C-alpha cells in the first residue's frame, strides 16, 4: 500500500474517533440534562377562588417549593377540579367538605379519585346566614314569611359548588318561594358588604371558617331538617397514583391539621398581602413549629 494511502487511512480513523468521542460526550451531557429535568418534581394543585382555598393552596405552594418541588396552581371551579383530578391533569385539590357539602362529588368520583380519610379541619359549618340585626329571622322556616324583605332571593356564589347544590335541595325541603342566584364568592361577599353597611336585609349560603365573620356580625339560620348537615370536616383529594408518585408529599398532606384560630389568621395574612403567596409565606415564618408537625 502506498505511504500516502496509509496516511489517509490513519487520518480517517483519527477523525472517526474524534467524532464518536464528541457524540458520546454530547449523549452523556444530554442524558445528564434530561435526568436533571426529570428529577425536579413538579406538582399541580387546583385552586378555587374561595378565601380559605386561596389561603391553603398558597400556603402549601410555599411549603412545597421550600422543599424543592415546583408547584403550579390551576384556578378551576369545583366541577372542573373533579374532572381534572380524574384525568390526572391535577395532582391534588385541598378542599373537600364531607359528609354533606361535597357528597355528590364523592359518590360520582370515588372510584376514579382518591378522597383522603384524613381531615385538616374538623369543625366546619355551612348554612344560610343573615345579618344579626334581622332579629325576626332566625330559622330557615322564617324565610317564606319574610319573602318580600329579601325580594325572594338567596344571594349565592359559584354554580356547581357543593354548597350551592345543597342550598337548592334546602329550597325544596322547606318549600321556599325563593330563587338562588349564582355568581362568584367575591360577588356574593360584595353584596353582603353593601347590605350590612346600609343595614339592608340579605340571605346567603356561607361557611365557617371564613374571614367574613370577622368583618360583619352574621348568624347562621337554624336548619331543623338538617339539610346542611351538622359539623363538616374538610378533606383533600388526589389523582389516582399520587401516593405512589409522591409518597413524601402524600404523608405531609395526611399530617396536616389546623384549628379555627390558625386558619382565620392564615386567611387574614393572605388577604392583607398584595400577593397571596407573600401573605402565606409570612404566616409560615411565624408558625414554623406547626409546619414542622406536618412536614416530618
């Protein structure tokens, strides 16, 4: 073989080796980058525009991101939240009221969504409320007698919310000659604000815990037929497979417990901040011992 041919072959071999080495390096870097991306765990939590829901979802976003998770909040109504959990577009929803308010969702989705046995709030209450200055109205049974006072309207919030469904059932149970008006929680609270400031009558479905009770003197109407139920407990729900994918977070959610004072304070911090997440972070800073009981 001619000398120049040997030199050409040697050059080609060296070039091929260099190319293969470069490809191998690129492949390793790409694999490393992909692994790094996959190891950064992401969570999507549903948020409903209710005062306590905004508070707790931002609280958990702050807690989890401090632990290295990347948390997205997806704003949905209750019906869309259930469907998103069923399709695994959501990882978790932090507010399920049982045994009454969200019973219809439990019945419909119990085989396709994981509803927690654990509860994070054990002293919740739901019912129709009126301002305390309406001394003559103390029971749901008094409403028909004072229909003109309220223009035959119950001022409601999000259509599809469990409490709205129960309120519709209450209208039937008591044969109320009233219409339930759907809107949003902020719109309902605005109507309550205006009514109370002018000492006008208003009746609306509400729940405790809620910051509105610290702003206005409101009373729950007696519910002799117990349509709204007694004490409600607040659970969380996750998509199927969540416990296996996120065992650590699942355990933290199950450890989570709050009382009236704690949730009321959290809501106040969140509502008083320009950014709900900033308000949640401030509350977390002041409640490290409590957070430590959940996140062990």
